[in-house]
C-alpha cells in the first residue's frame, strides 16, 4: 500500500467531528456492500460492548483501511468471502501462537504485518495512540487491543484480495498491495 493511499484516506476523513462521524457511518455501510465477508467479520468484532471510544476508533480505522485500498489508483479488490476472512484470522492466530512459544523470535505478528504494510500499520498505530491519549483513564485498553487485532485481520485480508495486474500471475493469497 503506497503512502498515497493513506493520504487519500486521511483527506476523506478530514472535516468536522460530526462530518467525519457521518462519513464513517456511510462508508462503513458501503464497505458492507462491496466486501460482505469482511463486513460480516468486522460487525462481529466491532460490537457496541466495546464502549464508545473503542467502537468509534474501530469503525474509523476499518473505513480508513478500506479507503486506502479503494483510493489507490489501479488497485482492484476481489470480494472476500466469510470463509476467506476466517482463514486469514486463523492464519494470524496460528502465527501469534507460534511466535508466543518461540523464545528466539523477537518479532510479533504485528511486526510482520508492518513489514508488508508499513504505512497502514503506522496510520493505525497513530490513531490508536491518539485515542488512548484523548481518552486516558476512560477507555478499556483490552477493547482497543480487540479493535487493533480486527484491523490487522482486515489489512491482511484486503492485501490478499488485491487483483493482480495484467500479466502478473500471483498465487491466490499472495499480498500485492
């Protein structure tokens, strides 16, 4: 994902707080039409039980990540099925489990995603940091961790949904973004 995709997402999310909230609501709904499997996964993870600030953060990040992919010129996404998104989540869980039990591996799964998608992970971390700072003492950090993990799954799933450019024969599942 080029930094230009992140810049486009930032620009689309600018405006007053109320404009941004309305835009995020509308785009989250549109994401549901374009990527039904991913939207089903995100709806299951970004539940009202997370609390206002964490839930709002999750919706904003989900929309921003999708906008970054959608706004990148020449990049096309194939629809993600619920099974495909579940497979991405299972692969991330397996990677986390392996890394947790490997005393020599100093990298977390987040670090591996950041190697492949540095601009997106930096954007996500920036907004998580801002949200934690603005809501210090009133936000459940475990809820923010759940949001972060859901967004990592989204980044991985959308990376795998990128349609190869003409003449490129990527295997199904190879990240192209």
